[in-house]
């Protein structure tokens, strides 16, 4: 069943995995965790006296698989991860990050089964847990209206590209979450508030239900189904009192 993992449930599960690794002298692997999740994993390892190793797909990858192991034991050499390459004909179609993520989640997968998606021209790379790699290869034939092909890749690009982003310049009355979300996605303020109230918005990887939460330069905002925004720059205030901002929007 697809869906997001409850933070409290995840914390308990990580503590149990860390305890099992420390007491039973075995490795325990998580799925792919966002930065808030792998920070929880680090805390669980510290509390339970376990070692911790993180799988990083490429530099600056946000989603990482964690492995708990006995503190006096050896860190894992390999992780149960398969790197998939998803291809399409770039001459006739273009895909965005949200198109692929939506199609992958539409297969009924948990988000923890999927790592970061690295978009390139006509192809994308996505590390996945070994348990779902074959299922994805057999069932992911289309993203949106675009036909895709899935194959196993031996390694990621030698120089992993930065995520494809679009710069958005806007002005807001205040650095409120609802105002920035509305500006970044060209939404009505009411639509942004509805998304926040519905629990679809995270700030720096943590759920935020407060539309009036104040943001700072550098904050990362994600809206389920729409992608991510980075508040890259907070500029000057106009004569009418509005604040100029620059956002990086993940395509």
C-alpha cells in the first residue's frame, strides 16, 4: 500500500532496528529515508549503542538508506539497492520529476522503497530497494502519457547533475508559508492554505500545518504532487511593503 510513513511509527521502528542490530549482532536495513528520517536513525543508533552507515546514491542525495550494525562489528560493504535507469524519447516528450514519482507511487509502492530521482535529458536514474526493482521494471511502462523503458544501471552518472529547477521571482506581503507556496506554484492563497491544512506540505522535510509559519532564506518547501521549492533569496521590501523573493522550483 502506498503512502507516507507516520513519524512516530518510524521512530519506534528505527529504535527497534537499532536495538536488534546491537543485541543480535546483525545488520538491519531501512528503506530510503529523507533527512529528517536519517537524523532519527542517527539518534536511534546513539541511544541503542549501534553503529550506523548511510547509503548515498550520489553527492547531495537527500534520500538515504541506513544500516544499523553492531558497534564493534563491521559496517556493510553492500546495500540492498538496485539502480534503475528510466528512459523515454526526448524528441517527442518531456517528463518532470513529479511525473515519474507519481507513476512510481501509482504502482502501489511505499515512498521508502524509492531513493532520489535524478532527471536528465531523455532519462532518469532512481535507486530502489532490491525487493521492488523487478516489480518496477515489469510494470512501469508509462509516466503520464509518455512511454518509458526501465533497465538496470551499473552505476549513476559520473558527474551527477543538479536537479532540474526553474527560478521563480515573486513578491509576498510576508514570508508566511501559505504566501510563499501560493507564489511558488502560482496558486490562489486559498488553494495553498487548503494544501497546508490537508497535511500535503513539509518545511525542511517536516510536516507543517500552519499557514502562518514564517520562513527563512534557504528553507526547503515540498508540496505533495507539485514538487519542491527552495527559498533561495529574500530581497528588498518595496515601497508598497511587499518582499521580493527568489525561489528555486524543482521541475
